[in-house]
């Protein structure tokens, strides 16, 4: 077992009151597993990812990686965020080498490793281009290459494709399936997009909100590469959507007028299987 999340709860102090964001989260992740954490906005997905990364501390409970308690960020876990956090004034190659430079990897080795991972994300010919000249999808591929060079056992991805158009996103979803296969990393990927989760994951962890809890875990035992026109994929997407119906309804009822209903206002599920506007 690579990663064990044991009874993790998280409470924040907000305007003189305490809010419980996560309640008794228990999850076991095998080495080299691809896990997607799926749930509506505000259910605590990023908070859970930050706790695994060691960027936040749980109020209760513990996280273990290979038997060692996670108490702070470490080289065995790398986080990739929605916004690529690259340096626009540096060239692609220098951005990819940056993390290794901070960790003191010798110059020759970091250059070789940067080229290896730039090749993996098909950006070798852009290595000397400045990041500000790249499209959003290319920037995320640079960020992915940079994360991979750090050679961590676990890659934590917080909605890395959320800001991309759907065509670019679809290409990257295929790319990521291949890269995960080649690098055999343990990946924990946060999303509120059901399609993304089913295409990528060995297990989809569906969360409910207020407070954030694990509602159900779906095992996706379908061959890769997975494509959206596969009937088995379509079936899984619809099964997970059904599971999320109550969740979406709960949030919508709190935020919409009383005449709102799931059946009437299905616009809340957007056409790309995200959990709808603002959810
Ligand atoms: N440092 C903090 N202090 C107070 N409240 C916080 C803090 N961090 C997160 N929260 C609250 O915790 C809740 C869960 O936030 P979180 O970002 O983990 O949810 P999420 O499921 O990732 O949402 P989204 O999909 O919108 O990114 C939200 O209500 C948020 O306002």
C-alpha cells in the first residue's frame, strides 16, 4: 500500500465559526494506482490534496506514505495545479529544469532529464521558446514535464486541465493516460468532471459535501487507452452521474429558488459532464 489516509478530518476557523470541510476520510491507494477525486465545488477536494501534499495539516487523523507519516511537503510528492505556475520570462527548458536546480541536481543531469520529459510531452522543438509565447495546453504540458523531472513517487494533480478548451483537454487526457502508463507513478487527480475521471482512473472517489465525505468509490476496470465513444465508458459516466444526482440537488437547493428541480433544470450538468455551472 503506497498511501493510507486514516480518519482525516479538517476544520477551518471562518468568521468566528468553525467549518468542517472534511470528515473522517479513509482511503487506501496502491502503488501505481490512478485515483480521481470527484465532487462538487467546495466539497474539500483541494483541501484533501493539500493534506496529502503536506501543505495543510489535518485537524484529526493521519496520512501515511509507505508507512511514514506525512508531516510536511517532501520529494516523494509533487503537486501540479490548475494554473501552471511557470515563469513566463524563462524559456521552456529553463522552466523544466527549475525544480531540479532548487533541489541541487547537477547541471548536466538536469538538462538530460529535462530533455527526456520534454520529449515525453512532445515539446522538444519548443525548448528554447519563452513560456509567455505558448498556448494554455502547451503550458500545462511544460508544467507536467517539470513535475515529472522531479521523479517523485506520487503526482498530485489539482484540476490541471480545468482552464483548457475541450479539444486541447481531450488530447491531454489521452497523453496523460500514456504518460502514466510509461512512468508508472501513483497519481491522485482532483476534478469535478465525470468524463475526465472515468477516462483516467482506476478508482473514482466520489465525494459529498458539507462536510466533505467519501460517498462511494467506483472501480473502473476498463482497458486503456480509453475513449469517450466506448459504450462501457458512457455507461460508467452515467452511473457516476446518477450517484452525484443527490449531491448536485443538495447544493442547488441551497443556492437556487425553491422551484428548481433536477429533472426540470438538467442544465446543471454541462455538456462535457462537469458538475454544472458553479457546482
Ligand atoms: N484556508 C482556509 N480557511 C478557511 N476556509 C477554507 C480554507 N481553505 C478552504 N476553505 C474552505 O473549505 C471548503 C472546501 O474548499 P476546497 O477548495 O478544498 O474545495 P474543492 O472541492 O476543491 O472546491 P473547488 O472544486 O471549487 O476547487 C470551501 O468552503 C473553502 O472556502
